[in-house]
């Protein structure tokens, strides 16, 4: 079973209290405070090895981690040590991987509205590929590369017209999307690049069909469209493109109702599909990029909270309030995401009851988990929410002017802070009171 098919990190065990990475989570919560993001290093490294092993017999494969799932210096360092490149979508992500010592030739810069400063930084840092999303970007990238005396290697991002059964906000490959060129626009952009944009070098095509994908056939359809388009464009425009970035999107198990494919099943589907389609169109297998994000980091991460107040609605629900919520995990309020959780401290001799876990923020919609069965939660208990490695820290905010949580890395009974908790001074550090208001 692949790690993305597990709800809990692979080192999770209960011996009275709950342990991950050999560390007692209740002790970590006391040591570092809550809310606290916790990453299990062993789970993270093992799924990286799963991906590498699955694709080891495909010679021309580039593993690039989708940094948007979770980007920090320590996480970047671990992934680079495990042989991964990176998909970045901002100046901040570019700078983070650069400062972590990553080989920038293994970085792809993605995104539908890259600013001039972001493009300049990416060129200075030596980013290996730009995934060009639209006509405007192609012109801006060409102009900036020319002024800097550089050539930008690019992939053209296309929308293949594939609908995946996932949340509407995380579908990206359908025809009506803010991302990428429609297939009817590809000839026009290539003509522009060949005739006017001399600082751009087209290497291939890029597509990303969505996130939290359970249906592997979607990838087969995507690969067929990409290879067919690659062959056709090479023939029509006398090109020699041989790179295809098929994106990421493999799903994970948040609850017992989720049944995502394994990394091995994903890999075999990709490899078999590429082989079959290349035989169909009589071409050599291209260089393939994949961009896993959620499936790499999600299961490795948990979030710890301290339970505070309790409210029993007469003839209604029982609310248990935690010291975090929608600012450190906005996914339930954004996507109706559902999570699994348990009490981390010793819960012997407590009768289970159904409760709703509410956040501390001033929104009625700040509900983390509805109707979950737990051993009679009490004030001061430590709640562990599973599978929070992806899109929790990266989407967190300072709503209600609350400091963002710290993040700890656990491994072999050792814990280390890898992101410091924000202080009150951090909250006001960038604030400015004009002199005229001081009078």
C-alpha cells in the first residue's frame, strides 16, 4: 500500500498517548505550543522513494515537486536530497528553493500571471523551464530575456479539455479554464515565437488536469492528447519538441471513504500509456515531467490543536472548540474538505460521543470537522488532525490578526522546529503609521 493510501503517517502509533516519528505528540504540543504543524520525515522520504522506484525503468523522467502544496526551506532540502526538482509558481517559491541550494535547472516556473519581477528573478536564478500560459506572458518573457541576454527554455501550457471528478475549484484541464492555451491557439503562439520571440526556445508541452484525482483513465486521455499534439506541431512547424509535462494531481486518503490509486498504479498507468501512445504515433518516448504535490506531503503532515470550550446546543449538536481553525486550515470552508482526527493524549475509560470541531475564528463557517466520533473530548486535550501536510500551511492567513503556527519535523524520536511561530511583533512588523497620524 502506498503512503498516499494511508490516513496517518507511517510512523503513527498509540502507546497510551499518540506518537509520530517516535515523538509523543502531547509532549510536542506542550514544548512548541499549538496550533502546530508536524511533518513526519520518514513518511515524506518514503513516498519520494516510492515515486523514484516506480519510474526507475523510464529513463527520461523528471520528478518535480509541486511547491504550492507546502514550501519551506527544510521541506525543500529533504525533497532535493531525495532527487526531486521543483514546480514553482511565485517569486517566493523560486527564492525559497534557490536559497535551499537546489539545482535550478531542475525547476519549472508555472503560473498564469507571472509578474515582471518574478520572471527576472527566475531568469537570474537559472530556472530550467518556464511553462508559458498565455500570449501576454510569452511577449513579456521574451522581452525580459532579451534585455538580460538570456534564452528562456519554455513549455507551452495547454488545456486538453479533460474534466476530472474533483472539486470544481481544483479542476484545471477543462476547456473553460483560466490556465493555458486552448488547442486552437497553439499554432498562433508558435508562429509568434518563431517569427518574433527569438529569446524563447520551445521544448515541449505542459498540461495539468486537476487535483485530488482518483480516476487514472484521465491521465491516459491527457497523454494521448499531448502526444498527438506534439507530433502534429512538430510536423506542421518543423520543430523537434520532445518534452511533455503531464502535471500531478494524484489523490490522497483523507477519510475511510476515500480510495485513491497507489503511486505504483499511477506510475504504471503513465508508463504504459506513454508507451502505447508513442507506438500509435510512431515516435520515440519523450522526456516526461510529473508534478506530484499533495500525494507527496499530505499524509506526512498532521496538525495539533488544544481543545478549549464546549457548547451543547439544546436538542442539537455538541461543539468542541480548538485554538485554531480556518486561518491555519481553510480547506473545509473553501472546498467542504473532510478530515480525520483523534485525541492524542491518553483516552482510556472515556465513552465515545459525536461532536463537531469548531474553530476559534469569527465566522460561523469556521467548522473544521462535523459530526466526528471521539472519546468524550475535554478542555486541555490535544487534538491531532490527519493528512494536513498539503495546502494548510501554504494557504494559512492572519485572519483575526492571529499569528501563524509553527512547524516541527519529527524523526527517530527527535523533533526540530522548521518554521518558527509568528510573534506579535511579526504581526506588526510591516505596519506603518504615517507621520501625519502621529500629531
